[in-house]
C-alpha cells in the first residue's frame, strides 16, 4: 500500500504538470494573436469591489479552518488546518486548468461548459458580456474560484478526524470536477438548466444551492460512508479550543460580506442590500440558537451562538440579493431554530457521526435558505429576480423546490460513487491505531501543541 500511495501521488503530479505545460503552450500561442477590442470598459469602482470581495471570500477558508479546528480534539487540529489549506492549493490549480471552463465556459446543452477556456484561454482583462460586465473577466474568474475552494472544504466537517490525507486530496479534486462544476454551471452559467440565464429560473444569489446544499449533502454521505469515529458518541471529548472556533466564526462572518454582497458584482445598491440582509440574518440566527439552548438546556452556550450565526449566514446566502431586511430576519430566525433541531435531535435520533455538523448547519441551512428564497424574494429589492410566495408568486417556491431536489439527488449519487471509488483504490479511512493516535501524528508527523509534564 505505501508503494501504491507513492505511485498514485507521482501519477497525479505528472498529469498536472503535463496538462499545465500543454495548456501553457496553448495560452502562449493565443497570446501571440492580437486580442479583440474589449466589448466594454471596466468600471474602476466595480472592479475594486469585486477584488476586495474576492479577498474576503478567500479569507473564509482559513476562517473555516479555525472554526473546524477549534471544534475537533487536540490531536487532530493540524489535520483539519492542513485539509483546508490544501483545498486552497488544489482547487486553485484545478480551476485555472479546467474547472472554470467546465463551470462557466461556453455551454453544452445546459449541463456543463466546454473546455474552450481551459488554462484561462480567452479569459482576459476585458469584461465578459454576461459575467460581471463592468469588471475584468479575470476578476470574475478569481471571485468564483474562491467559492469553488470553500465548497469542498465545508465537507471536511463531516469526516474530520478519520479520513486519510491522500484520499482526501483525490476525493476533493474529483468531487469539485464532477459535482461542484456541473451544479455551478446549471445554476449560474449562461444557459445553465436551473438558473436565471435561460434555465428554469431558480434563484440563488450567492450559493445556497451551488455551495451549501451541494456540500451539505456530500457531507452527510461522507459521514454515512466512513462511519462513526472510534468511541462515538460517548467517548468523544468536547471541542478542544472554543476560542479558536469563535475566531473562525468571526472570520467567516467578516468574509461572508464578500461572499454575498460581492455577488452583486458591482458596487451599488444591490450590494448594499445584500450586505444588510447578510448581517441581520446572521444576528437573528445566532439569537434564535441561543434561545433554543435556553429552552431545551436552560443555558445559552458560546458554541451555540456561533453555530447559529454561521447557520444564518448559510441560509441567507441564496436570498441575500432578493429579500428585504425583514425577510432576512425571518430567514435567520428559521435557520437558527431548524439547524438547532437538526444538530441536537435529528443527528442523535439517526445516529450518524457528522463530526462538526457540516450537514446540520450547511445542508439544513442551505435547504431552508433556498426554499425561503421562494417565500421572501421580491422584485422590489432586485428587479432581475422574482417575487416569492409572500409577494403573490407561489410558482417561484415550486421552482426552488425542483432545483433543490435535482441538486440533492445529483450530489448524493455522485458523491457515493466517488467515495466508493477512492476507497477501493486508496482506502478512505485511517486505521484504528492511527485514529487513536490522531491524524496530526499519523498523517503529517506533526503536533499542534507541545505538552510539558
């Protein structure tokens, strides 16, 4: 098996290097051809806002690393940090080489992009007519890259402390290519089958379906396929560092303004509206979770309020560019209550080990947010959107239901297949000895803390 791991790693390196060289040659040849004049000039303010938003969304993945890292046991914190940072490295290259082209490239029957933009061929500094028409195409590409990075990183919360590192890397690249990129195309790309650019009209302003439902369903599948951690639930120690988790939640909240308000793709009123909705929904959800804690456990907890705040951020994501502040409060309150029930009662009743509640927060929060968009959306906020049920259009809620159902089924089936495939070839789960020692030592030969007796 050690030889197999080395050969697989070498093969991946050769494939990536070869593809990079070939695409580099293609890009160089394209660069030698005089570029066509830009269709429109980029707006400096819009470009600046998109670049700042891109940096904010990138910060969310290290924020997620601290949020998740604080919640695991001390012996596994580095493995979580490593997985999050490696996702940043792997998906960056995947996105440049072919991921962006699959997700946003010229459409193939509404299902996927072709490879015309592989290696960023044709993705230049002039605006694109459909994607961010007032900012450089490469700025839009980079902004979307950060979504592609954090989505598979969210899944880590479900299998924390028990998936080996090399299988994690292979699974992450495969899942991003075969699950994230197609669903992204369906919802956000020109002529995608689910979205508002020629599709069925499902509303997803910043990633409720593309990011959170997609990752949340994959997280549940991972928890079920890998099985419970040793000793779960009675011998699992509590979070080793709540201060780390609070820091991570704060970074997520901060970065989420780029996630949602940045999705307006321009500095203006719509970005402002999404900014307001994002903040108030998170506050409402944090409060709702704390109240549920008091109702069922007689005390509010730090872990509860930060979990609630993140649940609110998740739920408002698809709706942030379509709802009023009062609608955002309703979505946030619902997210806090529903995600609390999922984490506290549903997981316990069904017995699956979603280690850091990736499904309970992102899956359930994403499902609620996508459906709630069909309730509270209003053209008074965004004329390019649609009215929801509460504004006289019940049909939009049905569209949201269909889009959610299609995404859930697709993500579930493909994730199961990919996990089984990687398990057969590499073996997903750490052995019992390595799991008891902790993945920091067994996978990386490092420790997060030095203890002196």
